[in-house]
């Protein structure tokens, strides 16, 4: 799988850009704030339909766009992708909503046809490495949940559909719980039970899909990341474990030994039990306290929680191992490697680990786009055959071959 071409229009600092990409990838250099990360953000957005850098899509639109022709500000991303399953064209168009400041209207097209986000996610598979990713270990649980959602959604359309339904049900259920709390309804009353029954059933139905899929994916990611971490650290041990708000002692460290249907049934039963136990607290506090929206992932090395006790360097290597494991998993599922986006990560590593990372990336056989402010970092032997380019304030110039 590789990206053949990328077109950007009014996307952050890029007013107009068209770049044809070599199947091997691209080495991109330039100063800070020149547009290197923006290019990678656009590619990642084609893969997931969401920005990896911002939850507010209005931020990716160039603020001055459309002014000369009387249109609301807009942005457009278009990419052509070569895959074993067949070539595809992807397009995302964003426009500021003049009636609701701060909001955007989004249109997604797959091969020229308007589709829902869930039908486009994963058509291009990409793994993005950036220095900020260290927060996957040291940051809040919400970042780890978001990472899982974006990763699994590229692999499984059913997961994205279940997650979307779950989030809608969760919002409706929370609204009801707030109303019950506001009116001081007794949690054990028939009125509370009858009003919550439908939303409880829906929450369990979709939430059990989300939790069971996350459990299975984290279990496999842990196996793959352990191998990558051992390679990066010459013998270190890394483990990932999913931390659900449900009590699932029978699963051990993950989902090993439990088939998909059995795992989902187990999660569903535990979900129902925990909702019953949490009913009083939920009605009193006016919020849902059980479900995948409360879950987390733990990173341990030699049995030690590295989010708390690990060094910055150890946390960074754990994230690199995780991202390589993500690429391994996508290759397993899609039977071809994803596009790798290495956004200024080489400067964060010592020479030995830079060499290990570029060597590993080369062995994957993936299209690799790698950026750096220091051009000399792009001279690694494993990157030598890739085209070079330089970016300055949203303009990319390819170097002569």
C-alpha cells in the first residue's frame, strides 16, 4: 500500500499543493513551523477522517480562505492510493459553518462518491510517529482511548459503527441521568428503572463490542510490542494491558484463549452486572460510570508501571515499540504494510536507536515519509534510496535526483 499523490487546498499553511510520491516514500526537511507536520497530519486524516493534532476541525482550515470569492473558509485534502485490494481515491472537504461559528461541515468521498466516515476509514492505512506520542504512555487515559479507537477503526469497520452508536447512546443516557439527579429520583425506584432500561440495554449491546475488540487488539499489540521493545532495548521487557471499568478476572492479561463471540458474551454479562451495582452512584452523580469511555491501557516494563516510574527515554522507546507493533498488526490484517509517517522523531533518539528505527522501517517494506529539521538525520543508509524534498512556509520543493 502506498500513497501515489497528495493534493491540499487551504489546509493550514498550504494554500495549494500537489505532490507525487514515490512508492518508497520521501525524506522531508525544513525548519520548525514550515509545514512538515501539517503534511503528515493531512495524510493521517485521509486514513482516519480525523485530525491527529486537533479535535476541532475548524483549526485545519486556512482562516483567510474563501474571502476573495465570498465563500466561507474551506479546506480540501485529496489522495490517490495504490493497494493490493484495488486503487482508491480519497477526498475530505471541510467548510466553516457560517451559521454556527467554530463548527465545520465535512464531506468525505471515496472514488468520487460521497460516503460516511465509517465507510472511508481504513481505505488508506497509516501509522503516524511524532514526538508528542510519548503522551500515550505519560498522558491522560483519554489519549490512549482515542489512540485505540483510531487504530482499531482502520482495521475493523464494525468497530467504528459500534463505537459511533455507543457514543450516541452514552450521550442520551447521560442526559437522562442528569435529569434523574436534578429531580432527585430515587435510584432504586420503578421510575428510574423503567426510564433507564432501554438505554442500559443499548449501552451494553454496543459497549460490549467496543470493549471486547479493544481487549483482543491490546492483547495482540502487547505481544508484538514486546518483541519490538526487546529489539530496541536489547532485552528489555514491555507489556500492555487493557484496564476496563468492568471486572473481568477470567481474561488474565488480555483476550488470549477466548474466542470473539465468547469474549463479547463475557463482557456483556459483566457489563450488565456492573451497571446494576453502579445504579445508585450514577443517578446520584448524573453520569455513566461504567463502560469503555472510562477504560485505560497500562504500560509496564519488567512489572513496573512506566507511566509513573519510567524515564522519559524509556517511555519514548515504549511508544516506538507500540507504533511498530501497530504497523505489524495492520500488515497482519491487511496483508500489506501501512504507510509509515515519521514526523521529526529521529531528533528525539540517540544514534543507536535512530539506526534501529530506520532499519526496522526499511525491513517492513512500507512507504516511509520521514521529516527532520536537521537534514543530516535523513542521511541514514536505510533511507538513502528515497527522494528528498525541502519545505518552506507551505511550499515543497523536490530535490534534483
